[in-house]
């Protein structure tokens, strides 16, 4: 559905890069127009945005910090796209996994760090997988479109985890949160005195794994087939329904790890409403990355920068940070529009005409 | 046949150029059609005939060139303009909405209105009046999905007539008709001609051209090769114009030497989603070294038969055995493991994943097994070598890295056939194997299938092309409404008899067989 | 427990359900119209928000809720045009375009709320839509309570559904729209302007859905709050599927969803052992259940989600 360029086809990624960059630039321009219309200084806005993202060491650390969950959610959505599925439920999967991780860490106090961290992360992945499996299963069995079911489950997840933390697992005090996880469960820092942990390593390792599976394994080819042409996949003997559910579960597990690593690495507990929309931003990340696993890295950095910069923009230029959400939406729209790219393309590739005007009235 | 009225030509298309990106569909084509004649536009698949007519009907606009109707230059920028100029088109793939009624389909765009609302009563009347005038019986309140293919075509013709078409374009009208329906269509065409209409029909079938047309224009590779009077030419001459060289119109099929039974269907039944039976107790067997052809009008169970054998649809009853054994696992994998190859009837829906590279498509369905994969890991070198061989063996023009979508239709089909035949399967399920393929490739695919037959494979051939069936099959069975209504050696049937069986009728046993032998014809005829 | 049941199915609950159903139903009708024309309309959530925000802002400026309603319609049509531009004109994937629009509008409405009112939670209170009472109906027992006194948009919805039904199934333009959604090639060959009708349908759908947003903001509450649609746009889509792409069916299905919403709210006002959040989950869980049950037996318009004309190349004979 992303104009079907499979993971293994390296040719043309330059064109895709240009398309994504073009979309981002257009989105920023549109954002600028909006700012101007609202009477703000575009210069102040974008300057503080830049400063907040790259201006100094702390900004860069902030950018990276924001990018890490996006690596996970972006990868999760990208994987689902490859399989022909829209996983809009990464937010809910994050919450389910985050709580599972926190509870697991709290439930196993005596364990040595490596085992404890692994167990907690696995619990999170399992919870995320379960949260992704349900819409996948429903899609495979009943045809219920996963966009709607995943979004519904987002609400359910947030409500459910909030309820559980308010009632069963609440730490004493006014805030709705769990107790602090034991020190042994904390993800060790990669760079001292920042909050950048080994989560980055996990994320990049996952990206490498997913990329490798998609390009080099039979399983990956099965997944691409289901994503590009389910009838051909069935013809080739791929169990389409089972793979649909499995892909959503895998996607959910990866998205879940975004929440798990946040709990173990940054928050050190589960707090209700902890996510500033990492799940939804992941959609923009995956689209900007054209659903290529390694493309998620620069895309996540970019959106992490936007998120970090947005806070700074709000603080210093007094412009509400929700503009970033607007820009995200615009990026999605611009990236998704192949017609836009066609307008800039001078030569058609293959038998596809530049502007399919035939028959248009 | 000669024109009456001041202008000799009712339609002229002059120096038409049209390209789609790097593909040149029409390269300076000329067409002149006389008033009241039946003019045939002949050419292989991909020669540019459809494009030319779509330009005439306003669906495409030419890059260069001029259209004249009755001597007057016209600009046709949309179907609206075409209809205003008196041009109507009956498309190859019907432009009908299945879920709507005949009347609704017919009046859309020119609906009778009463007080702001659709006046379906008047629509009904209009339909019936027009139908009666041309002898095209239809039920205005029937849903299109409940009509037979021949009836649907009649609706399409009515659609053009109701919009006052004087010039009717028919695009491959006989592709899905039984021989009897073809005859009926010809009657209708004569009736229309008597009424003063001018007809242009597009085909790649020489026999129809010879039988139905007054004059023929041949296109090849987007260029105009020539225009002749049908009475002055012959199938061989036309074929040579179509292809540019002498064509072997016949494949020779040596007598069969059948061996053991390799494919058996025993009382196989299949139901659709609503529980309606689509195949009823079908019993068939194909032996090694033999080709069994399945004839039938599309929609009588061929698709379900294909899917049942291929493992794409569960059986509601009965058994299938390949090489004497039932598949160990459900689905296509189990069948492949027993030596079944499947050339699907819809290459784009099933046979290929068009956005994926040619190389990957070359191992579709085999991408878990050696030598292409080991323990779930794809082995690129082996894949490349294999695909290279496939491309060479069938002279397929394409790059292994490019998406399969970049191949032409004919090359795509050749890729599918090459892939399926590559590992010398014991049983071959070939469905519409030469649909949309050019003449040269058709001959090649036919030769390949017959070679496999000689080597001992059992082939089940499902095809809508009776000529192909009769040329390749040793035995023929007819599928009608999900049942096998007759079966026998090809020599025992004439085309007319098969046509009757396909329509659900039992032919009167002929006192003497037709002089035309059943084995004649092949590629493109 | 019987007390609880009686209370839940109290006439107040049903009346509330009717009121709450209006935004969902209007969005569902919008979905029906656009999907009948072949365009998947996932942007309903965004249109609800846009309509709600525009309604409140315009009312804030002028003090007249009717101006708010007009502003909502204008905003909705603008968003509908945007969806048309991307999904139809630029051939973006319909689902992705819809999701993108929703994110865009969520961000935009929240941002504008801060820009204008300096508040990230709720806007200031504005004048709400008046309650109309139908004379005579008010005094009818039960039915009068149910139908007698509502915001005018509620009555509009009850009329809009059958009206849309008539337009879709009994008028020439409706026939053409349906043909486009089933078989755009056929429509094109008959000279029916495919893209133009799709754009028009999206404009109308946008206006309809935005009216739902106006009801959400002005019909009951009289303010705008962040993300106040809370998933109703997606419920509307499910209602459309459940209603089989038929305006009357969509209306009934919306009533069903709203009933759980009303029940959930009512339960919270009673002394009950059920926790808030769990009860709030009901509408979402119901949506999933309905969608899973309904899709199997449903038959969407055959060309839904497809771009016209299709990409030539792959598949040209």
C-alpha cells in the first residue's frame, strides 16, 4: 500500500528519501503558514524549535530521549504496514506492556539485574503482543478492520491500566502511579548522567532483526506477499489468516517494548497517561520511513527532534507545542500522496504514466 | 458495403499517436470505416486495438491525430462527447454494476425523472421498447449478477443503442460466449447493420474476422499494417500481417500414450459462502501422458474446480488424489508436495505479486524449499540462477530486480508458466494458460505443454478458448452448473456439439460428423 | 439489582441516548455517503472535532449559536475538500489519509484552543443551542419525554437519515453516486463525472459530520474540550458497517452505540460497585464486538477504497 516497494529492493530508495524529505519540508512550510496566520513569528518559532532539538548537548540528549520510544513504535507500525496491516494501536500496546513490565519488576524483587530486566521486558512484549493479537485475530477471522479495533483498544488499554493503578497497584501518595521498581530492574545508562539507556541498543537490534527477516528469510517473503497480494500469498501456500494475527502480535510486541523501556529506563515506575502520544507519532515515523526498518532511524530522530523542540518552542516562544502534532498529521498526508510525487517527477518509470489523467472527469 | 450519402467514410481516424510513458500504444494509425459496414480491427494482444478504440470513445486522448465523423472533424474528450457524436462501445469486460438491475444500469446518466425522483416505470418502458426493436430480450428488473454472460452482453449493446449510437464498437465480444451465443451475436450484428448502424469489432480471432466482417484493418505493434476487404483475403495472409512473419497456425498433437492415473477427483463437491453448491459430485481422472480439457462457459464452476484441486478451497465432499495419494496437509503446499503445478487463471490476482521483483516471483510458492531456501533463509545466488534460466527458457524480456509489474502481460504469463513447469511436475493444472498472450507466446506455451504431455505429465486444462481446448486435449469434459455433463475423446465432439453441452443442452446425435476435423486450429485462430 | 436495571433503562437514559446518538449518527451518515461514493472516510473523527471547534469559536465571537452551526458546516466542508484532495486527487491511500487528517485536526484544534483562549483543557463556555419543544408532542406520555424537547440538531438528524436514504436510492444523483462506488469505470463510460461526484459527496459528508461536532459542543455542553470526540468518529464507521451502508441502518446502529454511552454515564451517577474506568470502556468494547459480528455478513460498495482511474501498467492486457 505504500506503493509496494518491497524491503529487498534497494534501487529507488533515493527517490523515496527525496519524497519523504519533500513531505517533511512541505509540512514545515504549511506549519509556518499556520503560524503566520495566527500572528506568531515564524522565525522565533522555528528557531526555538531548532534550539530545543539540536541547540546544545542537553537538547540533543532530549532529542535522542524522545526518539527512542519512536524507534520502537515506528518499527512496529512499519512492520505491520509491510504485512498490509494498519496498526494504529501502538499507544494502547505501549500502555499494556508498560504496566506488565512494571508489575513484573515489582513482583520479582530478589532477582539479579540481567534476569530481572529480561523477564520484565519479556512480560511487556508479551502484553503488547496480546494487545496486538486481538485485532489481528479479529481481522483474520471476521474481517473487522484493524484500524478501528486497534483504536478502540487504545482507549480500553488506557482506561484499564488507569483503573488498575488507581485501585490495585497504587503507591501511597496523591499521584496515580505504581511503586518505584527495584534498582536492579533499571536499565543501565549508556551515556552517564543522561537518561539514555541500553534501550537504544535493544531498539537498533530489533530494527536490524526485522530488516534482516524481511529481506532474507522465507518468513519475510511470506509477510511481504500477504502485504502486497493476499491472493497470491494464499496461492503460494502462505496461511494468510494465521500470519495476519501473528504479524499484528509481533507489531504489538515491538510497540509494547516502547512502553517497557520507558518504564525500566526513564520513569522507573508506571504512571498513568505517561505517553505524550509516542504511539501516534510512530505512525508518522513509519510513513516517513516508507516502512523500511532502517529508515525508521532517521525518521525517529527527526520526530524526536520535533517533539523535543516543540517543548522548547512552547517554553521560550510561547507557542503551544500541539503545532508539532499538526506537522505530524501533515507529514502523513504528504507522504501518503503519490500524486504529489508524480507532480515533481519528470520521467516516468516503467509503463506507469506520469499523471494518470485518462478517464478523469 | 459501399457508402450511401455524400461522405464515403462515416468514421476516419487519421495519424493517431498515443504513448504511455515509454510504451507506444498507437504509432500513426489510420482507420477508415464506411457507413453501414461491419469492420474488423484485428491484431494480437497488445497490438493497440483497444487503445485506438478507447481513444475513439473518449476514454483516452491521443497525443496527435484527428478524428472525423461523417467528414467533419470532431474533438472527443470524454465518453460524453463520443456519445454525442453517435459512438457507443461494448467493452470486453462489461461495464455493469452487478448489484443493480438492468434498468438501473441502462438509464444511469440519462435517468427519466418525475418530481425530482427516479422514474423507474418509465425506465422500464424505455428499456423494453428498445429491446423489442432490436430483438434483444432482457428483463429490466433482473439483477445483472443473475444474468448469463450472453444476456449481460445484450444489456451492454442496449446501453449503447439507448444512447443513440450509430457507430458501435465491440471489444472482443466473443471471448466468453459459447458457439451458439456467437451465432446469436452475429444475427444481432446483421440486424443492426440492416438498421443502418456501423459496427467495428475488435478481435484477435481470425475465424471470426473471416466470418463476420466486410473489411479488416490489421494492427501490429501499434502500427497500421493494412486494410483489406475480407472477401479478398485469407486467414494465412491475415495472420502474416498480424505477426509479421509466417505463422504456424497449427500445433501437432501426436496420439496419446496414457499411463497410470495421476489425478483423481472422486465425487468432489464445493459450496460457496452462502452454502450454495458450486461443484456437484465431480468425478474426473487424468492419466500420465494425457491432457483432459474442461470446457464450459465461465461461471459454471471452473473457478471452484481450479481452487478445489489447487487446495485454495475446502471440499464440501469427495476426495482428491494426486499420484494415488491424498494430500498430507491442506492447502496448496500439500498439493505441491505431491507434484502438482498450478498455472492460475488470474495471473495478476494469484499467479504473481506484481510489486515484488521478478526474481522473487520466480520462486513464488517454492520459497521455503531447497535449493532456494535453507532453514528459512533465502539463498540469493540459487534464486538468481534459477530465475535467469526461467527467463531464458521462455525468452522473457525483463530484469530480475525490477518489479513483475514492469513486464508486459504476455511476459508475465510466460513467467508464471515457466515457473510452474520448471521442476517437471507430474500433474499440471493449467487454467487459461494463454489468456492475454501474443500469438508467438501462445504457440510456445502450447508446445511446452505438449512436450510435458509427451514426457508423461498429466495435464488438466481449463480454458474458455474452445480452439485451444480442442487442439491440446485428448479428452474433453464439459462443466455445466457445477456438474460434468459429458466427457469423451476430443474427436467425438464438434465445436457445435460442445457449445450445446456448454449451454446445458443435449445435442441431437449427428447422423454424420462435420467435415471440419475437431483437432484443427490453435494459436490465435 | 432490579432497581439498577430500571434506573438504567429509565426514560432519561433513553432520552440521553437519543441526544448522544446525534453526533455519532451524523458522522455515520457522512460515512455512508462518502463510502457509497467509493471513498473510505476515516477522517470522521477529525471532522467532528473541526465542527465542534468551529462551532464554539464562531459562537464565542458572535454570541449566536446558529452562526456556530454555520461555521461548523463550513469547517466540515473544508475538511471534506481536503480529504478529497488527498484521497481522490492525489491518490493517497484512503485509510492513511484519514488517519493523517485525524491527527492533523486533533493537533490543530488543540493548538487553536490555546492560541485563542490560552487553555489546553476546555474553552470558555459559550451560548448553547436552544432546546426546541414540539408543541403537542411534549404532552404525550413517554414519547413526549423521549422526543419532545431536544436541540434542533437532534431533530435534524432524525430527518436527515430518511432524507439521505431517499436521495441515495430514489434520485438520479444517488444512482450515479452508488454506481461510482460500485463500478467507477462503468460510470465513466456513461459520461458520469466520477471525481466531481466524489468531491461533492465528500463536501456534503464533511458538512454532515461537522454538524455532529456542533451538536457535541453546543447541543449539550456549550464548550469545546480537547479531543472531545473521544473515538466517536470511529464508532460512527462501525455503525455504518453495521447499518450496511444504509442511512436508516446507520441511524439505528448509532442509537445502539449511544445507548451504551448513556448507560455508562447513568451508571456513574448511581451508587454502584462498578469502577468508573471499566464502565467507560463499554462503548469501545461494544464497537469491537459489533464490528467483528457485522463485517462477515456485510457487502460494502464494490469499489470502496479504490482509486479511479487505476494505475495502468500492472494488469493492462
